[in-house]
């Protein structure tokens, strides 16, 4: 089983749509969780950290469910510029960060 | 201003010819990572340093080595590149306290021919 699993997509949505990505992780000892965004042929960039209580940053909301070892990212009012791959990241202990393979989002007019 | 700088951005090397990729950081972070990312795949951790302590992933080929001469610099050496080593190589840094997100350089796109 992969340490971090994501639905690869692609998710093709119209502008203005709400889209949700899910991620599961296998290491129950993981303490830190993040969502990164990666544009084609570019480096990953931090989108947001994920906290136990859930957190929101503008149109983006992240949730963590420790009992189910599940993380989600909700994007409201999708923009064309949101088209990218979204990577779920968990700490693997010993200062390691483990990435999921990413979920591709394509927002169309 | 770029905080994690990788050189070169693009590298073409011949099969079996050693190659070195470099990474420098201005963030004074304890941790430096090297990831390999192939097309449409997750970044795969090769190894990381916590200060001078080197941590090799169990499935990282022996062909891949690393050096960290000081806090700011880290190198990835591929002793005998194979065609399967064609990938983007990403260097990242992180702190060890609090939310330890990683800050990435722009990557080196390596092509082995």
C-alpha cells in the first residue's frame, strides 16, 4: 500500500464549480499535513497546511480526519488559474515528507 | 528572491557519464531533501539531511550519492546514470520545528541519452 494515496483524476470542471480532492495516508503517527500545488513542469509550491480543526484560506478549505487517516481539499468557485496538479503531503517521521502522486484539475471556461 | 536555487536548470548527460546537481539555500534550514520526480508521478524522496546527519531511503539506488559540505549547499551525484534516471530532480529545505513544510527549488530536469 502506498504511504499517501490520491485519486489521480483528471477532474474536468467548469469555471465556478466546487471541487473536492481526497487523500488517505497509511502512517498513523503522521503529525503534519499539507496540500501543494504543482503546475506543469514546475516545482511544487505550498498551497496550505492542514490542521486538525480544519482551515480555510479564501476559496480553499482543508480538512483532516485522523481517525480515518483522511485529508481533503475543497476548492470553491473554481478559476481557470486553479488548473494544476494538487499534491497531498504527510510527514513520514524523521523529518521526512512523503508526497502523493497528485490529482490533476482542469478548469474550463 | 529565490531562496532555494538549483543548478543547472537543465542537464543532458550521456549514459554512464557521472553528473552532479547542486542546490543552495538562503533560508538557513536544518533539513535538505532530494526528490526524484518522473512524469505524472509523485516526487520520490531519495535522501535527506538533518544538519549533517544523512538519511538514505531504503530503495534509493547505490548509484545516487549526496554531499552536504555546509548548511547552505547540497549536491546530488549520479555516478553512472541510466536511461531510467531521466527525471526532474527537486531539492527542498525545511525546518524541524512546527509545521515543517518544504520549500522547493525550481528543479533540475535531467535527460540521460
